[in-house]
């Protein structure tokens, strides 16, 4: 996936959630540590980090660095992690999750897909922790 394709997917998620009563704006093109901000369908201020995977994994990887940056934001703001893969879409309400133990995995060194990998601290989130699951059939 290219950066342009991912941006289109992020914008599409924002549009779909907005059709469902959310009030979001895409901000993934900048230097924020999240891809969308705004309000949930119930009016709560929120920030969303998004990942789009080409392959299905039963546990959804969230870099500790990304999690920490989200959690540094005002505690009153809802922090969400949206993951899409070829089997479904998952929305994790991070404020309400007891995070699993940190693991170390080799991951791409950046979002620029330069082929380099580095050892990163990550969380592996089980699908049953997701509050919203839409299965692709």
C-alpha cells in the first residue's frame, strides 16, 4: 500500500463514521500522532489512530510508541485504535482496555516502507477487546 492509498482509506473511515453520527476530521497528512480527531457519535472528544493491514492476524499489533503518544493527550479525550484487515474492521476503545504485556517484534522502521526493520515494543490486542467488529465476507 502506498501513502496515498492509506490516506484515502483513512479519509473513507472518517466519512463512514461521520455518516453514523460522528463528527471527525482527517488529520493524517500532518505530523500528529493520530489520523483523525473530533467527536464520537455520543459527542465525546476523541482521537483515532488507524492501521490498514494486507494480511489477517488474530491479534492486532499496536506500537507502544503510538499508544503512549495517544495516552499523553488529555485523559478526558477518548483514544481509539481502528484496524482494518482482509477479514474485518476493529475499533478498540483504548481508555477502557487493560493493555496486555509489552512484546518486542521486528517492524518496519517507518511508514515510508524503506524495507528496513527494527525491534519495537508493541502490544498485541485480541480481537475480542474490540468494541466494534465488522466482518468482511
